[in-house]
């Protein structure tokens, strides 16, 4: 077992391993073994590798079914004013008045 001494999110030294994940009791952040090295790579990128920022306008590259709804987001739908989340693989946006979280791998700038 590789000893991780600091949390990649808050920098605390009180990290422990619970058998599957490393956990920081100070900020409640859970991460896998390689996450400490990858923590500097928290940049949201679209399907083409372009960096995304708050307020960008993006286009959906594939028809997407919305879970829990009969709604389908059609390919080519333009989404304005996206908001980045804590997860670099997801963005918040509004489509047809509904607030939706989309994966960045289905978007292009």
C-alpha cells in the first residue's frame, strides 16, 4: 500500500485509506491512489480538447436522452451560458427552461 500523506484538495495531512479509497476527514474528500498526481489536471475540456469556461456557448454533438424524462436533446442544439462544476467532466446549463448537467465529452465549442 502506497502511503498518501496529504489531501490533494485541502492539503491536510490527516488522510487515511479505508480499503478502496483515500479519505480526508477534514474536508470529506475521497480519492483514489493516483488522484494526488492528477489533481493539477482539473480543467474542463470539450470533445475536441478545447478548454471550457463559465459563460461559454457550446453545441451538443449527439442526441442525448435525459434520464427520468421523455425529453431528448437533439444533436446540434446550441447551449448558451454554461456553468462549470466541481467535476471537470460535467457542466451545468439550461435547455428549454430545465436545468441540466451535461457531460463535456458530448459538447463542442
